[in-house]
C-alpha cells in the first residue's frame, strides 16, 4: 500500500465532480448518434441513428417532421458540441490520472459498467460492491492498494427491492438486455437449483462475470428475488442491507470515467469482518481476502477518517447481538492474520472492544 500523490487525488476529485455534473445535465445532447430523416410519400420523418454498446448500428423512429420535431433536432445539434467537449475533458482527466498513479479498472470492466450506467442502473440506486468497489475506495482515500488485492473478474451489483416500493416512479434498467447488446458473449448462468432464476451473467470462454445481489428479506431465505426494475433476479444475501444503506459516488477509470455508487468504506470494512465469519472451510481464501481488505481500510480510516469508524460501528451495533459477535470474531481473526493492523478497539474503546 502506498499513498497516491496529492495532485492525483485532486484530479480524481475533479473527475468525480465532472461526472456528477455531466450526469445531472443529461439531455438530448448527451445521446451518442444523430438524427436522420426519411421521406415517405412526400412526408418527412425523423429517426435517431446510433450504435448499440456492442457496435451494432440501429435506428429508432422519433416522429414526423413539424415545428416541434424540427425544434428538437435543432436543440440536439446545438447541445451536442458541448457534451462532446465535456467527454473529451473527462478522457483527458482519466489520462492524467493513469499517468499519476491512480487505481484503474480494466477496459472490459469499464465497458460493462459504462453500459450499465447508461442504462440507468446506478441512477435508480444500484450499488457496485465487492473488489471493484474496494479498488475505487483506494482512489477516494488516496491510497494505492497492492494489485494482488484488487484483481478480480467479477462485477457485483447490489440493489434493494424496497426502493421500488419507496419510489414507485423509478424507471427500469434492463440488465439482461444491456449485457446482451454489448455483444461480449454474456449468457445467464444456470442456477444450481433449476427452479430458481439466474442471478449471474458470464462471458463465454472468459472469467468476466456480472452478479446481481439483493439484501435477504425478513423470511431469511437465500433464494433469488426477482427485481422488476432490473428485469432480472438478484441473489439474496445476509448483511447486505447494512453495506449498501449509505452509498457514495465514485469513478472507475480507464480511457474514460464511469460514475457509480459504492458502499461507505468504514461499513465495507466492518461488513468484511462479519461475512468472514460466514465463510465455509472451502472458502478460506475468500475469508483471507475479506480480512485483508478490512485491515487495509481500517489502517487508512484510522489515520484519515476516524469518525467514519465510529459511525459505521454505531450503525452495526443497532442491528443486534449476532452482528456484534461476528464483527468481534472477525476483528480478532484480522488481528491474528495481520498483527500490524492498528488497533481500532483502543481508538474506539467505549463503543468497540473485541475483548467483551
């Protein structure tokens, strides 16, 4: 682990700001493509021509020419140059960040996440979790993790079904269709129980995989839950609600930047302690990875954002004694595996004492 140069940290913050601004100002000018017209029996009709994520060109009928349609086409022509300039600025920032030592994602991961972002997955509350999120946290906290700790081919997206009930006007983000349009070879992974729907999509002859996750419901069943806003099912997981309750925005970097939602780093660390205690014997490698990521995050947070540790622990203790027990067990395992980890129990003795 090494500190990312301050100038690069500043550039990263600027990139996130630019992406947030670009997202909030989405309008017709942000659409990639262009209007074309066709004349049929003396009447003029407009189509919008663009390329799908996989490179296939398509045309979508918009409407018959007239004052309103002509105005729409002119608005697009007027706004488009500004959005092209914004995209070029974002690409330039990404080039500077790569040169400055920021943590980057692979081209394939960025391509997938860009398509999911354009489809609206993150606008309607999707949260990127797992190692991809951990890598992004390094840029946020100004620390460059070891490459061995952030290597993964998985893209894990979590979404809370309750959002559809709380905000019924949320649009849909069709995940299967989006992945299919990438033309990368994604296919639904058959579940072990054929009665269940698939919650994962994998690229043929590749380790690249997209997993859809959702918090386990009150009935405590791990059966997949259909998520109508995503047009797919999500694997129900314990403890996930705590992880994705307070997400923040981050950017994944390659030749361009993708704005995503990620968990709070302190909650991510405590969540890793808890889930490490749920790993079966055959998943000890994953348990070691859980504890390593938690140790790295606690070391940085203790130095730079100690208040976040307090807040995350307080939120965890409110969820019951079983959560507290697992977090303390995970903490003790982490200290045994990584004895050099700063002792957060001494920092936060009143609220977090693993010896209790």
